[in-house]
């Protein structure tokens, strides 16, 4: 969970003007991490679904988060981009 969240926070800081808002909570079944930033994000519908090319030195954050989280929601509106990660709650 922490690797996926770190990747999304790193993306938010790089593409959101150097700041973001991070929240985390659980409901007994899942742990949810939400990262919001004022950046426009990647508008490509397939962002993070395809493995990044080995030659690229960046671009693996969304892909890695999608590999580690059970659910990844990405939303964009005029105020910025929000990414929500969901992980099963481990007792």
C-alpha cells in the first residue's frame, strides 16, 4: 500500500505544482488513500494500464499503483486531479 501511495503522491507533486492533499481512512473492509492536486493530470484513458517502456526513466507511477491497489479511481475536473486507491483491510 505504501509504495502505491508514494507513487501517486510523487506524481501529484511533480504534476500538481509542488503540492497535494493526502487523506487515508478505512471502513473495516478496505483502506482508502486519496491524493488530490491542482494539476491537470494525464488525460489519456489508458494511463497506467500499459507497462512503461524499459527505456523510459519515468512514467511507471500509475502503472505500479494499478498493479498494487485493488481499485484505482482517477477523476479530473477544473479544480485538478484526484486519485483514489483502495486496498483490502488486513487484520
